[in-house]
C-alpha cells in the first residue's frame, strides 16, 4: 500500500481565511487526499493553525482578549470553517501545542550542535512610539531595488527580492505608521543558512517531482545566495528559547521566530495526532523508523514556497538526523478579487464562513478548483462563480441526475431494470469513458486541478449526450427491454459520475451514491474496464431519485452579494 503524507500551509490564526487561502493550499490538498484514499493509499493529511508572532499579539489586543484566549477562539472558528468545507484532515493541530514546543527546541539544539546556529548582535529597527522592536514584516518602507513604496522588511512583493529591514528607504512602523524609528543593538540566534547553500541547491535540483513554479522560486532564492537569518525575536508570545533545559541566558524576553517554528508544526501536529490516536508519528517522519517509503506532498501558495523549499529543509537536513523531506510540492499562484488581492488584514474578498452562509460548500469547492490558480493568478468574480455553478453543476451534472432517476423511477419503478443487450452506442460509451477515466486519473495524480475538473465535467456531459443519442423515452414505446438496458447503463454511468465527483464535491457525491444504494466500500476510484463498470449495479437493486442537487444562482443574488462584499 502506498503511504502518502500530505501537508497544506498552516493558516495563520488572525481570523478565518479567505477563499484565496482556501484555493491555494487547503482545498487542493483535500482533493488530493480524497483521491488517493479512494485509490487505496494510506493517507495522512495534516494541517494546523499557525499561532505565534506579532500579528497574533496585535489581533488579540485589538479584540480586547489575552493572546491565549484569542488563539483558542480563533482555532475553533478555523476548525469549524474547515469542517464546513468538508476538508478531510486526519488532524488539524496548533503550533502552540506542547508537541511543537518540544520539537522546535529539539531542532534548535541539534542545529547548534551541528554548528549551524550562533548568537549574534545586530541592528534591528526599534519603534520609539510603539516601545518595541519591530519584526521584519512590521517595518515598511521603499524597496531599495525597485522603489516600491510599500515593501515589507522581509520581502518586496513587487519585485520578489528578499530584504532586511535595515535596507529599506524611509522605514516606518506598520503598527502605528510612525517614522520615529531607530536601529538598536539586539542579540539573537542566527541560522547559518549560507553554510547550507550548496547542500540545499543540490537537493532542490534533484527534486524532480516539483512543478516549474516551485522549483523556479527556490532556485531564485538560491541563486541570489542564502543569507544567515535570525530564528529568534524580541517577543513574549511564542516558544521559549532554551539551553541545557533552562531559559537561555539573555533570551528571557525572546522567543523563536514564527517562520522557524511554524513548519516544524507539521511534525508537531503529526505527534498530536499520534498521541490522540495511539499511532506512530515516527513512521511518517523518521527515515530510520519506516518513513523511507512515505511520499511526502506539500501544498502552498507561491509566497510560502521559499520557506518550504529552502528554510524548512535546512532545519531538517541541517539537524544531521534522518528526517523525511518533501518529495512533491504543489505551489499555487493567487486568486484575485476584482483586480486586486484577497486580503485578510484589509478584509477584502469573501471569507470561508461568509461563503458558507450564501452557498453550499460544494459550489465553492468546484468553482475554485475548476479555475485553480495554477499557471497564473486566477481572477475571482461573483459573475463567473454564478456561471460555473449554473453551467457545470446545475445544467450538466444536476440535469443528468434528475432526468435519468426520474425517468427510470416512472417507467421501471425504483429499482435497476433488467433485460436488453448493449449495442454500438454502449460500446462507443465505454471506449470514450475508458479513455477519459485514464486521463482523469493522470491529472489527479499529477495534481493538475483545472484539467481534472475539465475531464470530470466532460464525463458528466457524456451522460446527457448518451441519453440524447439513445432517447429511451422514445425507445420504450416499441422496445421495453432495449429501454431497460439504456436506463440500466445510464444509472451505472451515474454511479461512476458520482464517484469521480467525490474529490471535488464530496457532499453532492455522497447524495448521489446513497440514492443509488452504493455501499461505502464500493465507492473506490474506478480502475476496472468501464464495460464492467457500466453493468455493475445488481439487477433489481432499489434506488431513489434524489432531491434537486443544485439550485441555480440568480442574477438578483449576484447583485445582492456584490453590494455586501463590495465587489467592484
């Protein structure tokens, strides 16, 4: 049995995530996990909330809560939003867990023992008005390279260059907007990334299962030359910095930097799962304890690629221990909202909880993946959402389900009819279906979601085309048995259509398969010849015509939503 470890980038704790976050990591990871489970693979899908750092402190302060209470509340909200979208995590953990604390401190000890960590005193931006050192992302100013005026202290989104806050022109505090800042000495632990330059570059070049987007981002960072980077910060909220089991002298008011501990939470969350279920986390993460045969697949947006292809691997490989590193990495571009970016901080776009209030999760799941931001950014508009749902779900899949189940029930009763022999149209159907199922399987295996969605829709469309060619409502007037064979074939096709729908729209797929009385253990990915699949339902098996699966989205709804979400 194939063993597949799947992780999606950790959603940050400061509020429920928007649809762009969902489409760029969690949702495609879920679709891949569902597909591989249906193929019989042993899958472990891990995710967690990323809870440390300045944004959590500031969000808690704005909410009038302690940081712990704020994170507890937001964790439950994010967990519920994931459930609402039927995200099939095996475990949804927290980076503030005891397990992550222990792993983070362990890696720091190992890296220091390997000569990759050292204390350094350096200049850091201090905001006099805010009375605090400013983390990189909370220093903004003009990029020294491209002159973008809103560059962050860690990276310029306009030109993609990595930055140091001290490099910014006219730096100011992103917290208060104050230009009353100065450079002060502060001591931190630095990860000597430059020492791992050649090792990591060779590892990246040998990673032959990464798509071009991920590899190009990693190599761009490496070609510019890795810089040593601080892994601690002057903050109170986070994982304490220890040495020999005690707080490290001089680090009493410092914690590990969130970029260092957050990826380690993939391991921490796996241990959370193992501790709760009695399973082994080592067999998924330690190559000396069974993880060598695991295929590790990561999903993330393009802004997270560098941390997963360079920084986290430095932690794992640099430890000198046999940790499992990523085999396949799927990176996504951004989903844009009417020409701009979805934004959590600016409350721009539609967020997961809001989406569920206005339409079922399957509507959103299908649209976001049918228009996945794979080769470029993908524009989201409510008008396009309406068109996709009405065309693909209501007119194609929903129409076929309604037509065939109601006709079959009316003419043959609610059971699979017998009689008749397949003819040329059925041979044509099974040959095309075989070809399309093979292509669909390859697209899912390669994590090509637009292509997988298009192939899924094409198979749904085959149902309506088959009925149009066979016209059972006409055939039944002269040949009852031939009509029975057509209906039986179409109902079997409906089961196949429901099964292949399951990775994308699991709730709807379950309604279809339950209406057809298909047991759970018969809902596996179709591997047999479609000639067999098109005659798989037992004769006289009862079924029921499901209620309308999809309601079309009306123009009036789009107008209303546009006002609510300021879509312009």
